[in-house]
C-alpha cells in the first residue's frame, strides 16, 4: 500500500472513530453529573421551596424519569444537534450560551498559547544550544517550576503584584464597564477592533487580555521548553548534524535550517492538542480573572447543577479535541515524510 493510500485509510479510520469518542464523552459526563450530590431543583428554586414545587419542576425537566430514559432522550437530542436548554439561564438554548461565551475563551487561549510557544521555545532553544552551562540549568529549572505551579495560584500572584501593588493591569473582566466593546462577526475583541479600524479599542482589549493570557502562557511554556530542549538536543547529536558540521556549515545555520525543523515535529503535536485542551481547560484562569468565557460559564453550570449546559459544553469541547487530533496527524504527515500509517 502506498503512503498516500495508507494515510487516506488512517484518516478515514479516525473519522469513523470520532463519533465513538464523542459518544464516550457524552456518556461519561451524563453519568458523572447524576452521580454527584445535589439536586437541580434545589439550585433553581432554593432549599426553602416547597417539595411539591420541586417535584413539579423535576417532572417538567424530565429528571423524574428513569436514568436510562433520560439517557435515551439526551442521545436523541445530540443526534439532532440539539444541546438542550439551560436550566438556570431563563430557558436560553445551550448553543446560544456557547456562541456568547466561546469567543472570549478562544481569544484567551490563542494569546496564552502564543506566549507559551514564544517563551517556551525560546528557553528550550537557548538551553539545548548551550549544554552544561548556566543557560541549560536555568532552562531546566524554568521548565520544572512552571510545570509544577498551580494555575490559579499564579493568577492570584499576578493579580496581587501587577494589579493591586503596582496598578499596571486591571484585576479582571474583558472590557471596561461603560465602554462599548467592538462589534463584529468573530466575537474576538482584538480582531474586531482591527476590522473596525479602532486602535483605541484594540489597545484596550489587549490591555485587559494581557495579564490573564500572560498568567496562562507562562505556566504552559514549561511544557514547550522541556520538549524543545530534549528534542533539539537529540537532533543536534544526530549523524546528519555531525556531517553538516564536518562540511564546515556554520553552527547557527545548522541549528535553524537543519536541527530545529526536525526537533519541532513532536512540538507541533503538543501544540495542537494543547490549544484544543486550552479551550476547555482555561477554567481556573477565567474564574480567577472573572473572564466571561465558556470555561467560567461551565464552572457556574456545574455549581448550579445545570445538566444540559454542562453536557452541551463538554460535548462541544470534546468535538474540538477530536477534530484537532485528526488535523494534527495530517499536519505531521505532511511535515515529516518518515511517518507511516
């Protein structure tokens, strides 16, 4: 079988397995939500509401049905691409909640990942190109420390230093109250400001985005630093690099033109999966900085036992991760001809 046909077969197989993966996510979320303590009726009506009112609400929401029947009904809604209606947002469809809050999460994830790649790759290249020096030790220490620090703790420390003590950045939110945010199709304030041609709103959006994205990016940079350092060091010790040195090619050209390209192949895989995970994993950063993203909305839905919202958001995030993994495999195959399927 030729490489092109093998790759096509692999992609086709992954596409067939994607619905199974999403179904597994749907099932696990459905069961785990109903295994957790708490009652949505209490969250909606309050603990002091009459039991008759709570029971009527459970029947209205279908929560009094047997578990298997609730599961069948929910699978039917998923197959119709209906994520349901929120229990706590005045009957707002879950799709509308995703449309309202996802752009904020995407913007935070994009800028956070950009900072992580720039900082992590920079430290990794510096450490790998100067082994057994203070740069190497510092790079390894940076990778270990940033990987170990809790995300919420870093966010609070950044707020304490740069917002409370120095007053350089706002404590939270996405845009100042009383100022109309940029209007646009994307929902990404930085891009919409550019499309409007409003430089003032662009700087305001970046100003409010700086601290949460910096907090998120620095902690994630440790992952990229360690991967770039390890892979680049192994590549610099390979035979073709030694042959390039023997031919008198400058070390800088060897590093940038020969070694770095091959060393970044595993990093690309982590890059794509990290971005997909960030879309659903920036919950702590969004909660810490009161960022109005989908992760913050998911945290509120979990606290309020809003089953449809939690399930719908998790299915949405799961679909993004599955799609990202397929795209990453295709990109890796295009970059590295040695990959076989």
